[in-house]
C-alpha cells in the first residue's frame, strides 16, 4: 500500500490546533483547581468594554487596551477597511455588531 504524505502546512496546522487546545484545557483545569482550593474564585478569561477601553483578564492578570485607534471615525481605520479582503471585512462587521449590541 502506498502511504499518503501530509504536507508541511497541514502538519503545522494540526500542531497549532493541538497546542492551542492543550493550552486552553490547561487554563480551564488550573482555574477549576484554584476555585476548589480557595474561597475566592477566578475566571479563566473575561473581557469588559467601557468608554473606548477593553479590560482583558486572564486568570488573575489584567491588561488594558485603548480602542480609540480602531473606532470607525478614524481615517486610518477607513483606509484599512477599504483595502481589506471581503472575508475579513465581513468578520469585522459581525464582531462590531456583536460587541455593540
């Protein structure tokens, strides 16, 4: 029988999926274990949007991002939006509709 060889791109994609799934499982396992041992509970990941800022919390760490640079009123945003492929543009529109609702 002849063996079917996978291309390097397929192998890299499968490795990426395996590592990503493993990291997500590790994150959820850690938070579940932490919540059982301690009285105060933590969430694996949370995102809060307010006043043009995004606060991202991963376990107990916090990062803040300024979103004023990517608002639809910005000129650079408009130029990038026009230059993007249709698939990415549709994703941005759907994400914007989801988070603004």
